[in-house]
């Protein structure tokens, strides 16, 4: 009878430790979810910035080409 009670006490202690570990894992997962959300937000903002840089680069290339063409036409006359 005493042996069974000591086994139950050991199992109870082990269950408490397991529950504590599970609670810590849940907290860590919530923190990871928040961090991933912040990373997604930053990446979305960066994506918009890259699009703007590409547009500006394209416009710069077009203006540079137009100026080059104009200079070439002016010199060849």
C-alpha cells in the first residue's frame, strides 16, 4: 500500500513538472508568433520600398536614355 502511494506521489510530481514544461512551451510559442508577425510586417514594408526603388531606377534610366539621345541628335546635326 505504501509502495503504491509513493508511486502515485512520484507520478504526481512528474505530471506537475510536465505541466510546467508545457506551460513554458506555450508561452514560447506565443512569443514566436508575435515575432513572426513583426518580421512579416517589416518584410511587407521592405517589399514596397524595393518596388519604389525599381520604379525610380527605371525612371532614371529612361531620363538618362532620353538625354543621351537628345545629345546625340544635337551633335550629329
